[in-house]
C-alpha cells in the first residue's frame, strides 16, 4: 500500500482512540452482523480490516478477499460510505482527508456495486445506513488540527442545498453513512 506510512503514523498512536470510541466499539453493529451471517461454530472467519477506506487499491484488496473465499462463502462489508453523486462523493472524501490524511476513499453504494461487478460474487444484500458522528470525538480521535476543523466546516457550509439535506451538521454532530454488504462467492 502506498499510503502505508500515513496509516502507521495516524493509527500507531491513535489506535486506542478507535478501540474505545462509541462508533467503533458498537455492539449493535456486531450483533446485526452475526444475525445476518448466522455463523456456525465450525465456520472460519477472516477479519481483514476495519481501515477499507484506507486501502490504496481497493479493487486488488477485494480480489484477494474473494480469492481466499471458498465457493458459497460470504463476504461481509460494513464500512464508511457516502451518498451517491459526484459532488457529494468528492466533497465528503475531501472532508475525510482533512480529518485523516491516510483516508483514500469512502465509496458510495453505486461505486460499491461497480467494484463488486468484476468479482466472482453475487450481492445478496446492500444497504446504506445513516448514522451520526459526535464531532468533537470524531475530530479528537484523529487529532484533527483547528485549521483543518475550520476547513471542514467551510466545506460543509459550501455544500449544495441538495447535499446538505443528506449531511446535516452543527458544532456537535454530522450525519454520516455506512454501507453494509453481503455477497456470496459464486
């Protein structure tokens, strides 16, 4: 990965912030995943990453994930996402890079479908989940500078009216989205 040093620098000293965050230690997400996948006691599970938005070459990473899956095995993705649309995809990813310079891309539902088309999988389920980040915690988790926090608010204030309906925010929160996907290897 070409952004490997940025990831190491960003997460080496901040990993504990992620482990303890309300966003990343959410038992509801874990329980929903278990309900969806219904693992059996003898199932083998490979947990690849929590950091997909940090993969420099997501297509290659997905190919490798699929390569190790047995036929009919499930690929489960729960990761940061964005609303479909060129402006919103571009602007929210700019915002993410300002917060965390190792961020590569949060993909929209449309982009995820395109990424998975070339793989030997069939999408069984795909859903966009709306959530909210607590902004002070979200900024503090990565040590976002005051200057970048200001740039993020400028970017949010300059979103189109349509985009602002999906990404409401104030000083304490911002609407955000996750993608949840279950695909089966064919």
